[in-house]
C-alpha cells in the first residue's frame, strides 16, 4: 500500500503517485503537492505560516484567536470578581 504524504509547505495531503520530491545536500527531504508550493518554499523562501492560502496559516490563526478569547474571558472574570456588590435589606 503506497504511503500518503503531506506537503511540506502547505500541509495538504498528497495522493500516491503525484507531487514532487526535493532532496537537499544535507539529506532533508521535501514533498510538494504542486509547483506553486515548491516555488514558494525553495525559490521565494516564504514561510507557510505567513502565506494566507496554506493550512499552516489557518492553524496558527485558529490558535491565536483561541488564546485571545481565553485571555479576554479571564479578564472579564477578574473584572467581575473585583466589583463590590451591595445588597440592600428589605424592610
């Protein structure tokens, strides 16, 4: 059974028998789903985290928004805890 690989740049799955492989002199192996990914990584030296159409960009944004929401919720809880509540007695 052929092994499914993931694109080194964008993170998309690569169908067996498709894509390109690049091996550097150091022995590092890169698998690319398209020529677009190969050019962005090797020729243009772009990082996947900063390229909006990649899965890695979407994952980082999701993590970032999750952290922001968590920090906002903590701040709200702290503000609620700091407020003094005055209860009035009914006559």
